[in-house]
C-alpha cells in the first residue's frame, strides 16, 4: 500500500465522509460541502439540495442573529467556537437542536471558510 499525503484531497474527502457527526463547510454565506451525516441531520433529499444554498436556510429564524455574530467572530479572529447548542431547522423546516463546533479553515490559495461540526441533541 502506498503512503498518502495528509493534504491529498481524496483522502481528506474520504475522511470527512466517514465522520459520524454532521460536517458542513461554508463561506459564511453558501454551503460548499456537506458530509452524509449532515444530509441526514438536515433531512435533505440529496446533496444538490444543500450545496450552494444559503447556510442560514438551515439555521432556525430565532437563532440567525446569534449565529451570524458567531460566524463573524470566527472569520474576523480565527477563533474556534464550540460546545454551544443552537436551534437549526431541517430541509422541511422542522426545528432541531444541535451542539455546534466551528473553526476557520484556509486553503493554500488563501480562501477562507468555516467548518461546522454538529451533533443533534434533541
């Protein structure tokens, strides 16, 4: 078996796909990636119904202001956030509560995004 580099995109995608927690990567506005666990959490019929959509579509309206402030803090300071419970909503509008952890991720080209790891608690 040949060794893989840790920055191999296929290896990283495979790792993210295998995580049991929901993983969503977004650019503060648009969902760029959602693993299978995220699709299940959001009750999305297909990845194409989530990718490219506004990330706030999956945050319950009651929680959008607070979430927007947290996202701004991550982008401005690079500080990871985590361990808080937030009210989200599924693809069909059902409210759910999830423990959220988020951190800034940066590409070699300087592109910045936020990776959110979520676990349903209700």
